């Protein structure tokens, strides 16, 4: 196992000693992080998978969390193997003799035992010095233990760009450097190439200008191969679609022109994806319906408010068995909504191709119906319309119509004419939203539940 000079261990016992120092603090700190996926399952165990000292006083760790029913003991996989049951997280921890007041919310705590006893540990991404040193690693490709820092040789990243950590709640952590580049640091790590590296790189090869291309990235080779972070150009003059939509609602302005252009941009990205990742097969509607029904049953088990609507929602999925197959399956965005698109000037850009992080990487990288992305955006218009009282259903309806019209004009087929498919994918998305809100934002649960009530009625 890779070691850190900070601990100077003489054997693999160094890893166990390190976890002795950190386990208590991490069990308390991890569940409070927005990107931690196991909030509804107490952390019962922690195991260190990899440990590297990036630079003095900064440790890079891959930590496996065991939850009730899944132990991490003995769970370290052989190199290149499959990780054990549970979740693997990437942590960059700063270690200081004394806490610095400016670190504030970055503080994890003071270590009470083990080799780090008496030291203060904090999230190093909040530390400007650590963030700048991380950029230097990306600017100068090379290796650090199992970590590999790589870059597009044609891209130029200047030195000395001031870093700032974005405060937006999300499933990863993002650093902006000098308003010129943004580094997404993945937190929950799965084996394989992350789609947020693979897809933008492939689209750049297709000449698609709707997606910022990667300029540098880092990955690990131990204990399995995985992507850890991606650096891309930052659109400093851009606003995300969610903010723009809420602004239009607040001011009473029309948003249909922007929605139509967004539909056209989505279709353009889908066409580029189909060229970059040839699939050419139709989704098997029976298999899709079965998977959707399984997700519905699991969600209803966790969210009692969903249970009265289960029969009607199952009908939406059952309709897939008799409707047409729709457009061929292909690579898609996987988690498309207004927060995943940016508008700079008069142009829309699409970001964050990681898909739904809660789903297995293999599933997110597989070919799916482009209707899934369309349904996600349509649900997002509904979410925006419900952020103000009184609710503006007509605003959402007009945006949905405009978005689909823009998509149809560019793609050559109209999502509105695929009613059975669209209803099924909207229903599946709403079920996902119910489960998400119940777990993370209970106050928002009425938003997807209103859609559930509508979609459970035949015709939706």
C-alpha cells in the first residue's frame, strides 16, 4: 500500500495506525458532507485503501466506508480488483500542528490518538496553498505513488491562478482557478473512467462546442483504476439555467425563447454523442419497464407517501410494453436539468456528464434512450415553476412545449409524439426525485409529489 512520509511507517501497519488516528473524526465528519452518499446508513467501519502524501502536510486518501450490514474489515481489494460492498471516497486532508483560524468550516478536528495525535486535520481543498499546489501537479504531469497527473499537451494552464472553492451544494467538490479553469474533484470513487472525463473529451473530438473540453485530469492505479478529478475551462461570464429560470419567474419575464434554444442545444449534444459513441440499438422497452418498476417499488418501501400512487405509476411503466421503441439508445447526459446547463451570451453549454452518481458507473456509461435526458429537463421546468407562490403551471407548460419544439427542429423527431415513452421516463425521474428529497431535503418533497399525483393518473 502506498505510504506517506508524514507517518514514516515501516510496514502496512502504518495504514492501520493512521485509521486509528482518523476513524473517530471521519465517522462524525463524513455524514455531514453534501457529497456523502450514505447519510441514511450509519458509518460502522472505515478502511484505508490508499494513502499518498501529495506534499508536506497534505494526505491523499481513498477510504472505504462500511455501513450497517456491510463491514469494511478485510475489504481491501487486490490491485485492479473490484472494491468491496459499500462506498469509496476521495479525501484530501491537511495536517497542521495548530489550527489556522482562516480554515473555519474546513476543520475536521484535533486527533486524540495514534501517530497524528495532537495534530489538527482539515479538508485541504479549503486551503488556498493546498489548492495551488494541486494545480501545479496538474500543470506538470507525472506520478505521485499510485496517482497519475495528466494533461492535454495542446492546452496551456498559467501558473499562479488564485483558487476558490465553490460553495454550491453538489455531489463533488469544485475549485475555480483565476476564473479561467474549474477543477472538479470527485468524492465518491468507482472503478473505471469517469464519464465527466470520457464524454467531454470525445465530444471535443467531434467538434461539439457545447461542452468545455478537459485540459488536465488525475487518476489512480491503486487499489483499482479510477478517475479522481478533471480540469476544464471555466465560463466565468455564464449563468446556470436554474438561476436564469428563477430570475425570469421572479420578474415575470418570458422564458420560452431560451427554452427553445436549450432544446436545440440538447439535440445538438445528443447528435454528437451518437456519433462519438456508436450504439445503434433501440432500448428494450420490456427491460426498461422492469427496471423502472423495480426502482418504484424500492422507493415506495422507503417513502410511505409514495405508496398510494404505486398502481397508477406502474401503469405508466406498463405502457412501455405497447408503445413504439422510440429513438435508438445511445450515450446520454444521464442527469440533465437546469442546473447542468450554462448560458454565456446567447449560447447554451452543457456540463457535468457524470450522470446520477448514485447509480453504478457501468449503468451510467451504457446506452440509454435520449428521452431520459429530455424528461429530466422537463421535470426541471416544473421544479422551477414551483419555487414561487402562487405556482406557475402555465409557465412550466410553455417552457416544456418550447423546449420540445427546439429539440424536434434540431433532432428531426418530436419528443411530444412519443407520449408513452415520455410519460414513463418522466415518471421514473419523479420517483427518483421523491426518494432524493425524502433523504436530503424533506421540505422539497411536495414538489415531486405533485408530479407523482399527476403522472399516476392515466395519460399523466
